[in-house]
C-alpha cells in the first residue's frame, strides 16, 4: 500500500518535532567545553527526571540513550537526531480511529486508557492504550496529565545572552495600515537586542527583527516566546536548532515569564507611541511612513531607553549589558543558514520537484526519495537539495512562476498608478455645450414661447418666462380664416 503525500508529510513533521525535542534535551550536555566528569553529571541529572515530549506524554530516557544522541549530534548535527519516518501502513482500521476520536471529543476528560476500555467493551477489540494516546496527540487532543514547558516566573538571568524574551506589540496606523512591533529583550540587562516595526505579524517581519539582533548582539542560550503563529513557525524552530538556541514557548493561557517585555511595551506606549501618530493631531509628530517609524524608534531606544537607569536593576540597560564582557558573534555563513527556509518534497520519476508552482530538476539518483529543499524565501530561483543531511548541490530551475515565497510579501505596497488628469464627466459636458452652441434654436424660429414658467430650457439652460397673451380674435375674422 502506497502511503499518501499528506500522511508522509505528517510523519516527516512528527519526526522533526522529535529531533527538536532531543536536541533541547542534550543541548547543554553536548557543549564541547564541558569536561567528561561534568558532562556525565549533567547527563545523569537529565536521565533522573521525567520530561514532557512534543505530544504531551511524560517520558524518561536512560543515560545510554542520551549519550548516543550526543554522539549522533556531534557526527551529523541536528539531522542526525531526526528519526527516519516509519513507512509501514497503519494497522488500526479507519472506523476504529474515527470512533476513538469521537469518544475523546465527546468527553475531553477521558484518558487514552478509558477510551481503550470503552472500545473493548463496545466492539470486543481495541488498539493498545499507547496507540490511542499517540492518536490523540497526532490530532491535537489534550491528554490526561499532560504538562507544558516550564515557565520562568520571577526569574532573572545571571549574565547577558543567557535568556532573551520575544513578543509582538500592536502599534499605530501608519499610511492607513496597522503596524506591529517585534522586539527581543535580554533578561539580565533589560537591553533591547532587536526590534522592528512592520505591517504584518508574520514570520518575515519576525526575522527582520531577530536577524540583526543575532548579528549584532550574539547568540543567546535560550529564547522565550509565546504561542503566536509567527513564534511557532517551523522556520524559527529550524533557525534556533542551527544556531544552538533552546527555544521555549509559554504555556497557553499562562503568560508568566514575559512580564519584563510586557513592562517594556508599556514604556513604549507611554513614552514613544504617545508622541507619534499617523494623523494630523496637535502635540504629536506625524510620521510619513514605516521607514520613519523605525528610524525614530531606534533613536528613542538607543538614546533614551538604553541610557536611563532601570528601576529594578539599578543600572542603565546598556551599562549592565557591557559588564558581560566580549560577546561572540555568529559567522555570516551560520547566520545565513539559520535564516533559510526548508521544505520537504519527494522526487518524481522525471527527476523533478515542485515548490509553490515552480519546477526544478535534481539528480536522477534521488528519484523516489524524500529530499529537503533549503532556500532563501525571497529568492526561489536558488534551491539547495539535501538528503539525509548531505548536500546534493543546487536544483536547476526548469519552470519558474514565482520568484519569492508566498509568505515573503513586500513590506511596502506598490505605488499607486499616476493619475492621467482626464475628467470624463467634464469632457462629456464640454461636448454637450459645443453641440448646443452649433445647433438650431427651433423656438427662436417660431417666435412662439410655449414653455412652462419656471421650467429649465434644455437648449439654453435658462428658466422660461411666461408666454405673452395672444390677441383676441373676433367672430368675423374667425369665419374669414375658417376658425
């Protein structure tokens, strides 16, 4: 039985989530600067506690398993932690799966074990409890006792770049369009490491704020964000994995741990946004476009916020940041790799793959295999083909219909067309007046005014006056003229 493309893609995504989870577990223990003794102690500590996997299940891993993952990561990087998706077809009948999902949706408090018992009682057979739990996780149904990632609460990082917190603020309208501010704050110093106003709350605008931050302020150990669509995008997960950043999301409905950046956003509203507007209001600076907003905000951050003493730390954010000493910056190659996007495709029998309407030629040896297409979202003419972590060179463009990814929308809308200066209604009126000027006034020829007083004359455009009374005609005159 051939597995469908959708099912294959779902399995690949599941495998990728497992790889990211494994990476987050071993990231600190895999640090090459650790001694063997320190690494062993850290691995034993990881193996001694339970962890919540990407599908809500509590799991434990032995020290041997963790050591094996560390060795695999050192040999092949992140791709070596991604398990190969299983190619076997599901053995559970579709009607059993539908019934199990219906039982869970009917009563969300039912556990996988309870649904297993109900199915066994009703049908005489049921899939295993682990199979039912995995089924619920794949369909996003809450499982009993599932927990979320740990939050930081009232926590302060011990040094710069230990923890960044990122979030988005809904800004004012500029040029008739709503703006959004992405910002990242260093937890230790309260320094704003990166920021950007944009016209959309999407991945591209997030990257526009994060990439300069990483290039100028270095790579943090962790980034803490919420569950907004731009922060859970697979691009951000991939970029953090490439740079060795542990990405943590707050528990839905529990915003603890983001208090520092929320406090910064309040300062932005009270001290910066209050002074600007997109409208002509008294006492406010009228901004012309998005470029000016970003320029003014950068000036405010660097000259006001970063240099003023913070009420909690007792130091200016920039001063506290500088106490951390020299910061190692990522190489341009590593930064470029982190901000590339990735798509998985299966190579057709014609040795081609498609991506958003474009067709590319790849090596014939890859026919029938699942490959990763790595690309810059703003340039779909250049794609690198990878298979199991090995590069197979650039794909050859065969038919290009789109040069940029659909999500990579331009920040500035296209300029409106220049006006032609043609007023059609005035042209029609001028033509009508010309026709009147060169026409024949039949009323003037007859000399008889039959218009109704006050009525508009269609030929002259003036109101008609009352017609003069006709002279009386006597009877003899009428007989002579046959009246």
